């Protein structure tokens, strides 16, 4: 392989490792609200929660998460649509429940005034009183 191609590949690999040349700047994420409802599980995850319990009973000596996941995935693929229907129905119920919970959560958020959250412990009148006092000092 020519030397030029080797150098370009190594440069590409360096860029990939460093995040595509975006520098060392870290992107700031919005803080997650711990009160926000969690998204509903898919039918596969509903199945896996039940499958894990059964697998642990059948194979108590097996502590490998990978083995449990592989066995669950294999079993899910081999199931017919009729067998999966119970898990699909449970996931649908959880999805509807999530929909109600997220609507309630969003309504609660709309009721809050975002500017009030950012202010200090002082009440608004105290904050405005301080502003007026400072303005009087400037006139003297």
C-alpha cells in the first residue's frame, strides 16, 4: 500500500477516536428531571423481564448476563406472533399508562413559571427593593 494512503488512514482513525475533529469541547446536556416518567418498555423487554426470572430459576449457577440475553433473543425470534401477542398487549397497556403519566407531567410543568425557578431565595419584592435602593445611590 502506498505511503500516502497509509498516512490518510491513520489521520482518519485519529479523527474518529477524538470525536471527528470537534476539539476537546464537551457538549452540555440539559439536566434530566428525576420526576419525569420513564418511557414504556417494548414487547421484547416485557418478555425479557419475565424470561430472566424463569432463566434464573432454571439455571441458578449461570451468572452471565450475555448468556441470558442470547437465550432470550433466540427464544423471542423462535416465537410465533400468537405467542408474542400477550407481551404486545402488556406493552400496549404500559404505553397507554405512560401516555397518561406524561400528559400529567407536562401539565404540571406548564403550571410552573420557569423564571421563578432560577431566582434566589429572595422574594420578588426584596429583589426589586434592592434594585430601587441601588438606583437612589446613583442619583446622589
